[in-house]
C-alpha cells in the first residue's frame, strides 16, 4: 500500500522507463495499472485482454527490469525519478 501511495505522489516519466528498460507500449499500460494497485483480473478487464496475457506481460516486465515481484517492478520504475537532469 505504501508503494501505491508513493507512486501516486511521485512524478516520473513513463517514456524514460520505456526507453531504459525497452518496454513496449502495452507493457507500459500494464505498469500504469500496477501503479494503481489493480489485480491481474482487473488489469485484464481494463485493457480488454486475457488474464494469462497480463501474466505474460508482467513476466516480460520482470525480465526486462531484472525484478522478481510486482512490487520490485514498481520500485525500479519509481526509482527512475530524478535520475536524469
């Protein structure tokens, strides 16, 4: 819950995350949903895709960010804030 609150208060550039981790537009959509605290099922409904597709996107994001958890992904993305002048 603290991670979600931090994400809401934190400004970061999704474009920066996309460039840094070579994320697709759809992977960025999934990350935006993760930042709001949605479950896989809620993400699937929101994006009009299957739950298994959401799981695949999350696995790909984990691989690209070198993280093993959803919280790890968010932490890595949020940590980009302010790194580049």
